C-alpha cells in the first residue's frame, strides 16, 4: 500500500479536520445555548465528544495489540469524512497499532526524540525548506511539553475537550514527567504540528532560548490564580509564513506529488519499520 493512501491524510488532511473542529468551537462560542445549533450540529458535537472520550479511555489502557488496533480504528472513525475507506488503510493502521502497542508497553520501544528530529530534518532538507524549518531535540521536547500542558489545562477547564487535548497518547517517565521518547500516535501529532502549525515550533524555539516550559508557567498560574475577570474565549487559526508548506508546494510543482509521496513513504518506514 502506498503511503499516500493513509499517511498523507494523517499528516496533512488533518488540517482540514482541525479547521472543521475550530469552526465548531467558534459556533459554540457565539451562541448562548445549544438550542441555537441545528440538530445536525448538536448530533455531530455529541458524536465527536463520545468518540473522544472513548479514544482517551483506549489510549490509557493498552494491554494488547488488539487494544492498540481498536485505538487506531477509533481515531480513523473520528476522521472518517477525510480518511480513505477502512479496507484501503488496514495495513498501515495495523503497522501504526503495532508501534503504538510496543511503545505503550515497553519504554525501550518508545520512538526517541532524536530519531523524530532526524527524520523531520531529513524531510526538510529533501524538499528544500530553509534552515529555519530544521528542529532540535530541545525544541521538539519543548513543543511536546507545550502541547501536553496546554491540552491538559484546556481539558480540565472544560474549554476544549477534544481529540487535540487527549493526554493519554503521551509517554511519561517513572517520575511522571514527559518522557524523552514518543508513542506512535503522538509522533504523528508532532509531524502534524511541525508541518501544518509551524508557528508552534517557532514559539518552542523562543522558549528554549529563554529557558521556559509551558508546563511550568501553567503550574504557577494554577498555584497563584489571577483574580476572576469576565473574559470571552476566542479560538483563531492564523495562516502565517510557513516555510515548510511553501517548500512543499514548490517541490510538488517541480517534481510532482508522487515523488513527494515516495519521500514520505521512506521517512514513514524509518519511523515505523514494517513488521514481518
């Protein structure tokens, strides 16, 4: 099976799924009650909420490869509108589930941050993106810390209980801190961040220079909460100057999409080697 049948939707089409969820949150933020939503919108929100709860539960109790398969299938179900049919993606989903089970069960099988950085930087160089797009291990760890801490904060505050705030996909060490390696599904989330939300890497880079972690800042905020104020939550997505997307578009124009698919298939194999 070619990578483009599943991995490209995971890494890139997730952007449209994310945009759809942002639209939903905006709709919820601009109405005074769910009664102002259409029956179809309410049903979709409830369906996604239930699926997210099931995904979170599955991610936190993987005891067999069958559990990991169920988790991957449930995520594919959440994005069924954008993913190819299940029968098309079965082989790739099984490979992801195998890697997810191994990483969730054995700390030695976590995907090292260094390997993720190496694969990402290999991709950046291949498509001719500028050096700004290259990542370091420190930046990647800071980015992961921000994703996890922000997701947990939003989830606990009831502001955003969605697939994007599930903390159970992250690997933790024996001290309860973010591990130096990743599970398979978080690895895909990282590549989505690096490719589609490049400003997150820029922010992580700035925090590394300043010696800051989002988790520390949020903990201080919880320990010393600000005085209550009337606020209005607003979630926006800004399309900024993303050097990776620009380089990808140029690469496709020069070489065609099938060549890019081949590059990504090779990198995918490096992250998730095929099983015998």
